[in-house]
């Protein structure tokens, strides 16, 4: 990595990097070779992306053009149920899991929206990214609004709703790509509703593209011809890139200036070290009020007796005061769920109650978590707001696990309908939650160790344990107590 020579272009360089240095561990050499393979097979990867686009479009559009399935329909004899299972039972839960295992490889290699947005940007107007798009709050706002709207139209249950939410996002990605930048992914970088979530989860991945700034600088010495820049679609500052939260893992930069290579790392490295400087208030909001708040409320309301009691009380009050319009059920399907043939119709009261419940859950859980985190920071040492944002990053494993559990609940429901034994599901959930709690606790201990030690550090862990217990209790109600 200290050589100033430009990287060899093809398989010879892969072999040299993989085994040519006795100082480089075998695992690291293999990872570097994988990164170079991704770079050298860009055409194959683009073809794979377009294949995913075709499958994605078919599963999204065709079911929306068909009649809704009967109650007897099953995964293997009805395209609509099959598409529902693929999107919400397999696709999204395991895309989230892939972020933790491989970083944002999905974004760079498979994502249909990314491929379409980049393609549109190559054909489009090439305008500069405007200031409003660079606002740091978009990841949180887009995630919260998409999640709540998806619940209002029952996006998990009905193909038209799925086409509206997912297809609408894809159309927006193409429009943004056509207008802004030249061949880049402005949508993915700034406006994608799950960009922030993917960025947080990828901080836990055991692989990333390591940048050797010294080798980068050395590569410039003695050169009279400028080295061609990398076409980085997500617009990452490659020379100074330290973590993997914004990197799409596409491999285009692998070997660039003999200073960038795919490498292994500790799953704690980015959260404990890099996030100490990069964590900000919007990331904290996305963790505590988004993933652990809005998402929790969205998963909760269908099972919550509190939601039923709240809605019933509101309905009785409205009737007593002769205010009947909120009980009307004639809202269009694209605004509120409206499928009378399946006895599934939302009134205006239903919609208002759902929004209120989700926001109340987010406010209660998020604020409780912030108080716990703030107490931990203050006990560990002098108060600094940046420390609060840093400690909040320790909750990423538990937040990611929760979203995975919530989405996979539909997986379990659909498999039960197929007659697949799912008696083990709750045990698996408990195991995953326990593992996520331990991971978050380990990250929290490592972060607090930067500020305090001994008894003070142990005492500062107590509020973090309370935060974990608060989240666990919320999942306990959903899966075990209600």
C-alpha cells in the first residue's frame, strides 16, 4: 500500500494483492481481491442491476393490475401473495440484514432505484445539487413520513399501495436523477427514505473500503499526467473517507491510486471511533425517534389494545357531540385504506388515531431514550452534546434488530398461512433481541470508556441498561404480553 505505482488493471493485480505480500493476512488479501474483482467486472454488475430492475418492476406492477386474491390464495398459487411475500417477507428484512453483514453492497450492486437514478442522471440536465436537497434532516423526515403513510394505505397488505409507495419512490428517484448531477446518485445521497437507515446499519459491517491517505499522497509525487478520477456515484469524498456509512460498496474505487482497498475491520470500529467526530443530531433523531420510535409505533398499532381503547373513546366522544364526519369511510384508497370487498376500510378517525398513536409512541420512547442517554453522558463526565450523539450510536444494533423483527413478523404470518411450523419464532426473536442488547451494551461500554473508567464508567452504564430495557419492554408487549 506504500507503492506509488498505479494499480495493475486486471487479474495479475488481483493475484499480486491476494498473495504477493507476506505481511498481508490471507483474509485481508482475499478481501482486497474481491474489491478488485468488483471493479473489473463493472459491466456484469450493471447487467445484474438491470435484471433486478426487471424483477422489481414485474413484482410491483403486475399484482397491482390483478384482482385482489381470495382468502384461500397462497404464496405458490397467487402472484399477488407471492409478491407480497417477496417484498415484505424476504426482500426488505434481508436487505436490512445485508447492511450489517456486507455494508451497503445492496445499494451499489443490486438496488433498482440506484441503478435507475444513475441512468437518468447520465441522460439528464446535469444541474448542480441545490441547497435545499443538502439539508441534513431529510433521512429522518423521509423515513418517518414514508413509514406513517405506508401504514395509512396498508402498504404491506395491498399491491396498489405497494406500487404507490415503492413505485412513487422509484419515480421520484428517476426525476431527481434526470434533473440533478451528471451520472451521480443525488437521490441516494440525500433523499432516499432508507438512506439514513442503511447508513447507520452499515456502520456495523465488518468490511469497508479502507483509504490510505499516505499512499494517496505518494501517488501524486512525480506525476506529470493527472490520474483519472473515480466515478463515485454516491459522491463520497474518497481521499478522506474513513467509514462505510455513505459508501455503496460498488468497487469502482478499489485500487485507486494504490490507496483504496476492500478490508476487514472490527464491527465496533466505526461506531466507537469514527462516529466520535461524525455523529450529529439528525442521526440521533433517526435512531431514537425514527427506528426506535416511529417504526415501533408502526409495528405496534395493529396489535395494541391501547390503540383500540383510544379509538373507541374518541368515537364515543364524537357520537355524543354529534360530530359524525370523522366516521366517514369514503376516503380514496391512495389516502386511507379502502377495500370494502375485503371488509378493510379506514375512516378519517382511523387515520387520525393511527397517526396519533405512532407519533405518541415515537415521542414517549424517543424522549425516554434520550433522557437515559443524557444521564449516561453526564455521569461519565462533563456534558457535551456531541457525546450524547455519540452514545446514541450504541443503540444502532438494537434499532436495526427491531426493524428486522417487525418486518419479519409478516414473514412469520405468511409462512403460518402456508402451514409451515413456526413454533420456534418467538425463541428466535428472543435470541436476536438478546444478541442485539449485548452488542449495544458492548458498544456503549466502549464509547463510555473514552470518557471515564472504573466505578464511574460502570455507573454510567446503568442509564444505558435502562434504555435497552425500555426498548425490550416495547417488543415484549408486541410479541409476548398482548
